[in-house]
C-alpha cells in the first residue's frame, strides 16, 4: 500500500529562493546513487528553475545501519501541479512543500521524484549518508510508560521477556501530534538489524496494533523535535484478547473526563489504561451505569498495566453489593498493600454505596440501607484467619462501624463452615456492639432465605446447581489470590530494637538527637529525618498486622 505524507512542517524556513540563471545541467541521473557516489546534490550547480513537463526519478541505495539525510529547497506552489516527492523504503510518498525542508530516509532504499506541469518552480536537493550504529541505546521493558520527547543521537528499544511488543501512544492535550510522523519505528533490537516499519502515524494505520514480529520494538527521532506525547509498551498477548484497548493520559492542569459508551448487548470486553504525567495518585471520582437493567455489566480496576498482570482490586457491577469473603485473599492483600491504602479503597467503595443509598432515598422518600451478603466459602480455621480477625480486618470493621453506622442494615453470612461458632467467639468481642447485632448467620437453607433479602439477578450465578440456570444470574467472578511475588519482603535490621504492642495498647520509641538544629537548618537532613520516621511507622504497622 502506498501512503502520502505532507512534510510542510519539516524545518520549513522563511527564505527567498533565487534560482541560478543561465545554462544549468538538470539532466536526471541515470544510475542509482550510493554512499560511494561522489555527487551529493542535484542540480550540481545549486537551485535551478525546471521547465514544464519535466520528470526525473533518482534512485538511492542505503546500507543497513545508515539513514539518508535530505535537505530540499522548493518553490513549487501546491496548486501548480509541480511536485517534489521522496519515497522511502516502504513506498510511502512524502510530499515536500514550499521552502526548505529536512527529510530522513531509512535503509535500504529511497527515491526522489521530480515532476513539473509549469515552468515556474525551482528545486534543489542535497543528501548525506549518516551512520546511526553509534547512537546510544536506551532499553525499556514492556509495562513501561515513556515520554516521546526523545534525546538526540539515541534510540529506544522496548523489549519483552517472552512475548511480542505492542506500542500505544497518547497525547497530553488529546489532539493530533504531528511530531509522531518524525518518530520512526523499527521491528527489532537496533537501527541496523531492525526492519523499518514507518513512522508512528503510518505504522499504526496498517494494523490494529503497532506490534513487533519478535520480542523487541525500537523507536528513534532523527529530527531532534520534542513531542508532548507518551508511549506505553505492553506484551501483545495481554491486550490482544480485548475488543478494544486504549491508553489515556491524565494531567493536573485540567479536569479530565472520559466517556466510553459500549453496546452491552454485544458482550464485548474493553480495556483502558490511564496514566497521570504529573501526579502520584489517581482517584475514581464517579462511576455510573447508563442502563442498569442490562445484565452482565461489570467495571473492574487493577493497578499498573495489563503487562503487569496485577490482581483486580476493585470490581463494580450494575447490581447490589455482594462479597465472597471466604475466598477473598485478605492475607495476600494485607501483605501486598499498606493498611492505609486498603482503607482508602474501602472508603471509596463505602462512599459509592452511600451515594447510591441517598439517591434511592430521594427517589422513594423512604429510609434505605445496604444488606451486605458475605459468602464464607473457602474460609479456613488456621493461624492466618485468626491473625486477620484480631488484626487488620478488625480495624477495618471498626472503621466502618464508626463512620458508616447507619449505612449497613445487616451483614448476612452464607455458606458458613461448621467451625463458625469458634470463629464467631473470637470475632464477636472485637466488633462494636451495633455491628455485632447486625450479623445474621444463615443455616443450610440459606439459598431460599437469601432470596427474601435480595433479587436473584444481584447474586452470583455459581450459587446455582450445575444443571440449573437459576435463580441466581449475576455474572460475578470468583476472587483470585494475590501473587506472593508482590508480598512486602522488607525486614527489620538485625540490630533493630523490638517493641511489642498488645491490642488496644500503645508504645513509643525514644530517638536521641545529639546535634540540636541538625534537622532544621538543612533540607537534606530534614528529608533523612522524615524517612527515618516513616521507616519506624512501617515497622510498627508490620507488627500490628
């Protein structure tokens, strides 16, 4: 396929082009030009006027590891029919506009096409073979997000461990970034052995994904222009299963809104990655389902990129609240994320429920609340469960009881194990009284009883018998454990003092500051002090959890 690309922007300058008068040799070269050819410009005597009806095709051979740098002067007007075109190695036709322009053509071949209809245009082109094998290499792994303000004389290779690489560019201002046409993409590890795929714009127009044939993709900007876009590299297999995948940039400079209208009846799964270029935290400010009557609508959130294959932390559907508490990997969650971050996510969940309840109250003019159904399938009577009940989960429960006391009508426990009485005897004293009174432990007939509290369309379909399609129809997935590779593995130094703090008690650590004013007079020591304080807090947290 042949592409046309206008390069009016390439180092175009305001200049007066003066064509040489007199007899100028504009005979078209007959032989292909290579690095050994002595001539480095056409016409040989400089800028010259070309007669009407003139045509010339000049062929260039470009060795691997080189690019051909063209500097073109043209006075051709766009409406004249006269043209100066450079064809690159993948047959893209690059139309050079009026003025002076720079164009870089990669290996292995290129062609200059000059054609006139009038006798009013003048042209001149010079060329230089540039060795790019000495450019510095910057290696990036898949899952990386990188600014496309690329350094000169450098190329950037995105490498996967065992998959094809796919690139997704995004623009901060969400407009068309013309500089992307100056960023070249190579299929391979470097500029010599890699195959030129085109610039970002032409390469992405060919296939749904700009992907490699092997495990590496390389990008480079020979022009030295800065882009305000970013690029995300993913393993192809982690995004190819989606009907659509998008990469979007957030910034604190303006309020960002994203609306994705999806035909829910099409049973498609779409995925999006959001990246903030100038902030450390992102928040889900609002999430709504346009039509809650359509079954199967689910929005899930997971950290980082698809390549990282992180556990989904949040999941929302268009129905009521349901939680598989027994199979939830709370132990893995508390060992992968700090308690304050878990509480932050929990607060958002609770605030979303509170908002939904208040909207329903306004609509019905009646007091409403949440029935919290907890499935204890998979819960075990072991040390981990006891630690969770008396530690992190107890703190989270107390927080809910203190700040959202009227939100939850009752906690309904289903699929309870035979040793529930032993667990309840431990958990009950740790719960606030109003929370204890809201707990409803259901017996073996829970499948019938629970339908008196919630509609079957809100409850998970895997509660049904294997050969039964009802009455539970919600497409809720079972939880997956947190990867142990992501567990916090930091340990206290061997010479650290140990402090045991019992539940409900407090403790303190004495720190002797020998030099008065040391942490107040200089910014770097102040930073060191705050890091020391933070480390102490983390050690306390690990003991409590």
